[in-house]
């Protein structure tokens, strides 16, 4: 198995290359377009040298801490996304929709049918797409391939290409999550990776000129080291965690303050889907979550 640092190094190398690239020299055989040409009017060939590279990984944890008094275990403030999907992006098929796919990779028997797991993740996807403030539409893509670009690169199986904008690539053993951080397999419930486009010079792209990196795709994995259920009352609810991770896939970051009290319970300010620690099931975005989503997606497809 390859270390996760190999992927991170690849992205870092791209960023370092961008910093020292001369922008006043046109690459040989490059396509030249008049200033102000809209990306929607450019042929796909104009982007043929654009490649996807890793930007970041965001993960949800369970509460494994113990405390004798009140302890602030996290205090995250809303941050504007450092990467966004681009509507009508020729590199993603010039579509107004976001596509998603769900993999069948399940390395532990939780006593839940594969169809039930898929249905829980589908509900989470649809919950975000129903926000009345956006024109966000999602379309499911089906495949017989065992999804997982990151897992394929790290020796955990999968498929070396992405087939959708958002991929729920399945459940992997704790060893996969240990590569994110020491002991990660014991407390990371799920992780979402963000890949952005880099041009032929190794610079992150921004074809719509909004000052934000262009997302190529995002990919989520779940840790099968935990007891997963489709239940609001016991263990770890797949739909709730999928809702959180899909929030990351849509550009939402962690936010809110979590305080661990003497009774072992966590007090949230505010309570939200995008809190950084899982405590119990939460299958509907709170008002803070909705406003966060709307701020990011309100102009999609306008």
C-alpha cells in the first residue's frame, strides 16, 4: 500500500510548479482564444491538458475524548469554499447537473443489505438538492466498477478513474484511515477528498473567473471499523454521516463550537449537520446548514 503522502506530494508539487512557472510564454501547440472568451464557448480540446490533483481531505470524527470538566473540543467558523464546481464546465461534460455514484465496496457485514445502504446515501444526496434557494440538480450514475480513485492509488482496490462528480466510494478498513492521521482508524468515521483541476503549467484553474479553484471531483469513504446502522437511535447512522460528507462534497466546511462537559455529553453552538464531531443522528440540515449551502449555491445555473 502506498502512503497517503504520495497523493499529497503530487498536489504540493503541482502548486510549487505553479509558483515558478513563467506565464508569458505560450506552450507549443497551445490553443489561443480572444480575451474575454467565455469558457462555455471553448471546445473541450482547449482543456485537454488539464489534470485533476488532490487539494484536501476533510473528515468527521466520533467522540473518543474524556474530560473532568468543560473542554472546547473544536471551534470552527464558516469559511468560504476554496474550490467549487463550475456549471457547464466542458471538462465535466458541459452539464448543469452534478452527477453522483455509489460504490459497492463493503468489507464488513453490518447486517444491512447493499440496497439499504445505497438508499440511505441517496436520501442524503437528495436532501441537499431540495434546498429551495438553489437550482442544484443531481443525477445518479450507475456502474459495475468498484469505485475508488484514492483507494486505487493507495492499494485498497477501486477504480483509477472517477465516473461522477461526487463519489461515495464505499467502506474501507481502519488501516486506510490510519494514513490520514496516526490512529485515524479508531476515530475517523468518514472522509471526503477534494480534487481540483490544474492546467498544463501546474497551476490551479479558475475558468469562470470567480477567484476560486475549479473542482474536478470529490470522493467519500466510510470507515468499516465502526458499527453502522440505518437508525436514529443506535450506533452510527449511515444516512446522517452521508449527509455530513455530502455537505463537504458541496463545499461546506465544519462550523460551530463543541464543548465536552462533565457528563460526557457534547454541547453544540449551534447544533448543525456540519459540526465536526458525530454524536447522534441528524438527517435534516439545520438553518445554519441551509444558509451555508445557499451562500455557496445561490447563483448556480443562473
